[in-house]
């Protein structure tokens, strides 16, 4: 049954898609696409406000839910949010969507080194000028076995793959995609999604989109515009 996917498993699963950090290591030769990206400005904003659109779906039980929440996040690791609108399955709202936001609180306050894109956590192989293969050095629900995709200007566009270890007996495989873009000059996530194979419940999907409203107190000229520039 769908309730077999316990809340703790869901929050750990979503934490795995949220926890990836980025940092370089001056003593290790990295693939050229990753080196180019790490040479770009990596500063994070002190604070940003975004409307998050979260959605979850379980086809087997025909359950759907969605949640719009305004979230304020700081570089010190705090996240506050307020629901704006919601609908669909109360079970998915409570156990997946609100649980995802609570999981992010935990992830933001945790040390980033254990999930960072560093040689301590990953082996790297160049696939092309735009892609790098990443292989975790250990089985960990916060590490992704997959690839990085870069833009022509050197920015990281996406991380995709499967979690190297599933977070729970109830979940047999998890595949994630996390997309990034420059927002007011900062490299920030703009969309994330995951697909999990859940025992008894079948395939379940989750996604979250970010519509940024302010960066360090500066409003975006047009939150929906492709350039995502600040006033």
C-alpha cells in the first residue's frame, strides 16, 4: 500500500536530491569541464526568496498532489516557508510534499563535505566537452551515480543519475535530475525531480520548480524571464 512508503524514507530520499554541494580540490587533476565550472564564480547569495512548486504522483493508486510555497533560504543553512496553495491527496501532501520541505531544512544545516563533488566522494571520467561521468566512492543515499552536464559557457546545467544506495527497504531504486541556472549572477537550482520504485506502491514521482522572487533583497525584473536578472 502507499502508506508503506514511510515518511522517514521519503524525507531521506528527497534529501539525497537536495544535498549535492560543489567545491574544488587544488591538489587533484579534475576533468576539464568540471575545472572550467569550478573556475567560475561560486559565491552563494546571503538570502533568496522563491516560490516552490512541488508535485507528487503515484500512478498505481492514482494519487496526485501539488503544493505552492514561498520559501526564504539563507547561506547559513536556514529555511523558512509558508504554504500559498495546495491540492490533491492529503497523504501525498503530508508524507511527500511538506516532508520534502522539512527534509531540506535538515540538509541545509548538515555539513556539505559528505555530499560535495570532490575526489573524496567521487571518481570522475570525461565523457565529452559537455559531460562528466561521476561514480561514488561509497554507497551512500546522498551520492549520485550518473553524470554532470555543462553549458558552453562552462556552467553546470544538470546532475542526473541514480542514488548509489536506496534510503529505505521500501525503495528499490531512485533516479534524480537536478537542473541549475544563473539567477542574478548566482548559480542556483531551478528544478529537481526524482523517480522512485517503491515496494507495493510501484513507481512514484516527485518534482520541485523554483521561481525566484528576490536575491539578497533585490527583486527579479521578471521572475519568469529566461535571463533571471535582478533589478
